[in-house]
């Protein structure tokens, strides 16, 4: 897939030490496990309040700080050859909630990376949502984060990954939907004809490792999926659930208007309570968007990575084995 970004020259220097952000989150943690198992040295950013989520590995060093603190970012990137930027805000009421992390945070990290003299490569974990920035504040912030990277990168050799929905052990947002599927109920949002791609977490982590080991062109923006052409429909998900869990599954279509009303109420509560909600009117527009299909072929061509886990297998790994 993509890319509407210019490609620059290749680089070939091997990577020994990788800086990772978002390592206390679902995706970042899986990436750190993948990289440390491959015996790469990893320096991972952790916010002070999240220290309890840190885990130990002989090749792993945690650096305390956050994306708004340039000194901690300088400590994070010191001595690294490459950065994998996974930290992201995924909940929020409006763009102001997402921007400090998803836009300004990218700029801060890129500047820190450029200042090292050692860090040459920058992998930015964006989202397929960035393809549809008009849908939500989250999508807009991920899109602007990509633009900021492009603008600020200078000589850094950067790559953007836009994963679709990522699922697997440790994931929390899709899990309730999949748990209900296992119990025989599939709740689906408004759009009748929606199609979507998915990717299992171990495949995404493997893709990052392949990127580190390959000579991708600079300035590429790639999508990833599990290799299912044209992705899945909600009926596909129902049928896969039926086969994997060996039971009947009933699909329950939740009207977009009802979802929108619940999301509006949730947003009002979040404004009153001062917390960052997941379900907002923007998230409902994302959920009801008919086309979240993407594919991995261009990324596979440049890195050699291939997805291993289709949805049926992923559900087995999550619930059956
Ligand atoms: N999950 C998906 O399906 C999916 C799909 C496509 C793209 N993505 C992207 O993948 C990235 C990771 O998502 P995830 O699902 O792993 O989310 P997650 O579990 O919520 O993890 C987010 C991570 O970012 C860190 N973080 C947030 N704000 C930060 C800040 N200001 N400074 C430093 N660290 C900060 C969090 O730290 P704390 O632990 O301290 O909160 C956490 O480690 C995000 O950029 C998201 O947009 C996710």
C-alpha cells in the first residue's frame, strides 16, 4: 500500500540498540519482548506513574520520563541506532486530549533522535485511522503525527506503519467483543457492509523486527494485515467464531443512532468527570466506517515479513489453547 510520501535513500547500518516508547502498553510490550528475545539492546521509556508495569530482561533498560520532557527523551535515545515509537494516546474527548502525545510527542522524539548522532532510523507506529482523519479527533491526531514526522525528520530515515485493529493477549478494547463472540453473541455497529482488516499482536511485533533487520527505503508509509485478502465482514467474524468455538453465534446489530447516543452521553460524563473516554461520537464514526481494509504486500516486498496468524488462528491462541 500507500504511499503519499517521498522515498529517500537506503541505509544499511546494522541495528544493535533500539529505543522504544509505549513499552508499558499492549503493543509496545509485545515489541520489546520480540526485540529482547532477538538479543537487541532495548531502551524503553516509562512514565513514572506506570513503573509498576515495567518488566525485567537482561537486554532491557527502562528510562523514566514522558514524551513532553525533552531531557528524558535525550536519555532514552542516547546510544540508540533506531527508535520504535509506539506510545500513543488512544482515549480522549477532543484533539486537545490527543495532540500532546500523538502530535507534539512525535515532534519531540524526532528532535531528540536527530540530536544523538547515532540514531539513524525511526519507525512510527501510526494507525489505519490516519487514512480517514475526518472521522475522529484520534484519527486526525494520528494523521497529523505522521505529517509532523515527515516535516521534522531531517536526515532521519523514517518509516510509518499503519496497522488496522490489533488484537491478542493483553489487549483490552476489542477483548469484550471477542469474549461475547465466544459466548455466542456478536454485537456489530451500524454499517451493514463494513469490511475490516486485522492483525495479531505477534505478527505486528514480528513486522517491527523485520523492519529493523531490513533496508527499507526512507520515507515509506505501509499498512499491515493478517494476509486475508479484502479483510473480514461482520458475518465472516460470526462464522469464524462459530467454527472456532464450535457453537452457534447470533449477530446483534446495534443501530448507529443508539451507539451515537451512548457515546454522546459518555462524552458528556467524561467532560464532567475530567477523564478520557474511549467511546465517543468520533469512535462511533470510526466503528461505522465501511472500509478499514488494507494489505501488507508492499511492506512484505521491502522487508520480507509475512503474516502468520489469520483470525481463526488468533482466536484459538487467545481463547482455546
Ligand atoms: N491497539 C490497536 O488496535 C492499535 C491499532 C493501530 C494503531 N495503534 C497505535 O499503537 C500505539 C500503541 O497502542 P496500544 O494499543 O499499545 O495502546 P496502550 O496499550 O494504551 O499503550 C499506550 C502506550 O503509550 C504510552 N503513552 C501514552 N502517552 C504517553 C506520553 N505522553 N508519554 C509517554 N508515553 C505515553 C502509555 O504509557 P502508560 O502505560 O504510562 O499509559 C503506553 O505505554 C498507539 O500509538 C496507537 O495509536 C493501536
